[in-house]
């Protein structure tokens, strides 16, 4: 695959995740399973999120990590809410 296609795919995944988070989605990951996938849940749907994308958004301050005994949860930070609103308004 060429790099332009991969960049486009990454941007599309990022925008879709931001829009889902804007509409109340959460991202979680089990602490007890080695290499557990990141799961995004919104309403009654769920899917797997690439770990690199979660790490990237965390490093940018878009996601806020919350530690619980058996899971990590990621939600939008205040800065992330603004970024998600902008991504959502572009789609409208």
C-alpha cells in the first residue's frame, strides 16, 4: 500500500474516533490480559481501536486516562472535547 492511502486511512480512523467520543463513547482496555485490545463503546456498538491511535491522542492531551482495578478507561479531556466538536462540525 502506498503512504498516501495509509495517511488517509489514519486520518479517517482518527476523525471517526473523535466523533464517536463526542457522542459519548468510551475507550477501555483490560489490565489483566497481556496485549489486550483497546475497545471503543458507543451506545450498543463496540469495536477495536488501534493502540497507536489511542497513544497518539493521549500524548496530544485529547484523551484523559482513568485507572480502575481491572481496566483503563479513556475519555475526552477538555481540550479533546474542543477537538471533537471541530471534527464533528466538519462532518455536518
